[in-house]
């Protein structure tokens, strides 16, 4: 007999296409694996921002990987489902900043898909208040090469440290530049 939550999940997302079905099934299986079914994400938004707040801004300009180490250390004590939820929160925030109006205000980072992604990471790394200000006013995007590419490694690194296995997180949106098509038109 098929697993009822998976059957329900498939019925809801199947019309959205095979990519969405795959991502949602992977996410649901990850939540179910040892954690039971839940309607709530394992990590809420305030907890996500509390973890982001752990970033060591004093060393960010010199060594962004050292700057994210306090987040990785804290996250390595969380469950895999919580790590996956952190990755989802991060993807959602980067997706929200993925658009022409943000790229046009990104100075040196606007000429490269990767550089623009890392500039968006820098915005998120500055915390919730800064993120919300930039979201409301794209002219606040960093103009020079202020990046935090290392933020993309936080959840996978924490997962590998905690479990000894590489992470394969599936998010409902892509943070890659150009993914938020509606904001590029």
C-alpha cells in the first residue's frame, strides 16, 4: 500500500511538472526520515535569522569561510531536517533578490551570474533588517565586490560534519541567477 502522505503529495504537485514532483518528494522524504511527518517546517524564519546573526562580520572581508564557521558549528548540532529547512530559507531569500532591478544596482557584481549570486548572499549575510531594506530598495545592493559565497556552503558543510555524509538538499526554488524569471522581465 502506498505511503499516504507521499500519495497526497504526488496528487497535489504532479500537475506542476516532474521537476517539482522530484524536489517535493525528496524534501518530504527527508522530513519523514526519522523525524515523522509534519506540516510545519523544521526551522522557522526567526531561527534562520538567528543563525545568520552568528556570522562573524569582523572577518567577513578577509575570510568569508571563517566568517560562516560559527553558523556551521551551531548547525552541526541540528537535525538533517532542520539543516534542509535552513537551506530552503536561504534559497527563498536569494530567490527574492534575483531580478533585473537588483542586478542593475549591483555595480561590479552585475556583469556575472556568479558574482550577482554572491552579492545576494552578502545581502542575506548582513541580517534580516538589511535584507528587508534591500528588498524594498534595490539601490542598497552592494556596489563593489562584497560577496559571501561561503554562505552557500553552510548547510552542506554542517550536514557532512554531523553525519559524515554529503548532503543532497532539494529546495522549492533555485537561487541561481535568472531563476526568478518573473523578476527578470
